[in-house]
């Protein structure tokens, strides 16, 4: 199973407690400062951020509120101490729309942390996209579903059909045949479309540039990403960002590729 990457912008003691929970499932990416946290979000495949307003010298809400403003697709969880110093900060963050809080020594037992992670990861951009793809691509082979999700979380490790098949624990030939039987485009095309739909979702966050998203998704260069956007959508990244919603992008992909494939097969 591929580890789920999670940003941990928390103090050392809280990081130690997080890392002790299911280390084979979660990969914690520590950030010692808020600039480190921003850099990690922009360049790594991160599904969730656990943040502490006490990361700096004094409790502050500004940096966390900015993360939420610039990267709204990234779920944020506050993990901190329930003390007088954090009361006003937590109130400010609640007003900014950040309401998931985990309190040290109150609800951060391993079981509580696991529940929090499961609930918040369901809201991650990659998980939401996978669930929509499952509905939009009926017949998507069962072993490939978790492999495709893992490919979005670690794109540099799964850029080929052979790599996708290995992750699904099937042969490449079996993988290609199962897509054909389901009336779907080839695994290569589906991987490309999923990657572009994920890139489009990320670009809707004002904190990402095209260069950031290209790095996050393992593209050799932003130019390649732009070429793929034009080939699939007939638009540049900037045009997509301004004029196309995630739902519209998915509908367009299904109409151009899935419906056409099934029409040819029939």
C-alpha cells in the first residue's frame, strides 16, 4: 500500500505523536516554519495538512488563514493545545472557515487521530476526483481503482501503464483487456485524463502556479502540461482556470473520450 502524504506543520512533540499512528499508511512531511509548509504544499503531492498555530514563537492565526485562502482544496486540521493562549487564535480560524480541531491530551489518542485522518482525507482533492471518476467511468476495473488513486498521490512513481498494472497487482495485458471490455479508453488515456483533471482542480486554488502543478504531478516541464491541456480541452491552463469548473471539465472528458469509445465499440 502506498503511504498517504500529509503535511505536518506542528511542534516536535505533536509530530512525534502523529508519526506513531499507522506509520505504514501515512507519510508525514514535517515543516519547521510556515515558508517550509507553503513550499511543501506547492511541490509535493499532499492530501491533507495538520497545522499548529503554536508552530512559531507565539500563537498566530495569520499563516494558517493564508494557507486556507490560497489552497482551499487542501483540507486543514488544527492540532494544538487547549490553553488560554490559543483561544483567540482558534476563534479567528473558525471565522475563517477552519473548524476541524484536534486537542492535545483531550482527543489525540491514536484512535481519535485515525478517525480524524479518515474523515478529512475523504475531502481531499484526489479522493473526490477518484470517486467522481468511478461514477463517470462505469466498469473501471476494481483492482485499478486504488492503484489510480495512489498514482495521483505519487505521480512520479506511476507514469506508465506497466507501473499502474504492477500497483494493481495484475499484468499489463490484463489491465489493457479489462479496460477494453468495460468500453473505456486505454489505461494510458485514462491515466492522462485523471492526471489532467487533478491538475485542473489544483489550478483553481489561487496559491498554485502552472509550474507548481507540473512539479507536483511529475511533469517534465510546464510546457508539457500546457500541451496536454490544449490537446484534451482545447484550452490553455489559464483559460481552463478562468472559465471551466471541475464538473464541466469531467463532463467534457467523458463526452469526448468515454462516450466516443463506447460508440466505436458498439
